[in-house]
C-alpha cells in the first residue's frame, strides 16, 4: 500500500508541475473514491502541496518564467486567507464542501474555455487586487483541498490578461504560501494523516520535476487544451460523488 501511495504522489506531482496546480484537484477526488472522508483527504492534499509547489517553483524561477513580485503579493494574501481553512472545514459539512468545490471548479472551467490565448491588453498586476485575490482564494481553495491555483489561473489569464505560461508558473508559487498556512491550520484541527501525507509527498517531489520540465516545452494551445481536459474530468468525478451522496441521504 505504501508503494501505491508513493506512485499516486508521482502522478499528482507530475500534474502539479505541468498544470501549475497544487495537486489537490486530483488528489481530493481520488481519496474520496478510496473511502477517505473529505476533511482527511483535504489535509493529506495540503501536506503534499508544500513539497511539490516548492520544487516546481524553483524550476520555474530558474527558467525565468516566474513573476516573483506578483507571486509574493498573491502568496502573502494566501497566508492570511488559508489560516481560516481549519475553521471553515470545521464549520461546513461534507456535502457543503463538495458543492463549494464543484461550484468554483465550474466557474474556472467556463472562464478558461472562453479566454483567448493571446490578449492585446497589457497584464494587470495591481498589488491591492492581487493581495485580495490571494486572501479569498487562499481561504476558499485550501478549505476544499485544491490550493487555489486551478481557480487562480483562469482569473489571471481571463480577467487580468496574463500569458498562460506566466500564470501557471506564478500560481504554482502562490500554492507554497497557502499550503503552508493551511497545513498548520488543518493540523491544529486534526485533519492531517501524516503517514499517508508523507508517502504521497515523497512521490510528488519526483513527479513535479518532470511535470514542470514538460510544461516548459509544450505549446500554449496544447497546455490550455490539457487544462480544460483536467477541469472536465475533475468536474465529472466530483459531480458523480455529489449525486451519490445525495442518493444516500
């Protein structure tokens, strides 16, 4: 079973590096189908995010596609927002968390689908707006185990006119801050399985290296198409889980 968790980490880490996500978008639904409670699944997910996002961000920085200043502003906001994640997870029910996850994912899918790859407008990088986004997404996303990157990328590309590769690299950096803050908050409330989290984290460090390397080589059009496929699969899996929960109720 230990090897299985490690291999799962490799898969999630690869996706994390390639898509610029924390990996929770994949990991939370997978653990739900394995029989884990969503709150424990979120705790494990957030733990592995710390390691995969750090290595992936280092690779992006070395490649020169990480916007460090904007990433720091977003990250500081995420530190604040994610600190409330333990309280949010404590307060909301299992089904409510699933519905929250699905709603934000649907909005992200729509914006990513309707956004052009190239924008004639200059990228908008207001520190005040980025800090606000960091707080909101840090609170909502860490509470659903998703890191926020999968929601932030469509916002940066669709509303703020960022280049998709720049957005993917910066959102992965944003994950570092939210996942660290969220990890301590969730751990204080008893939602982290440290043994499973460690096994998945080790695998994710291996996977993220190759995921980031591939993301640097692939064309923007193909990267966007792959993101849309990821969103669609996760949306359908989570929807199926929600419907099954309602049938049980």
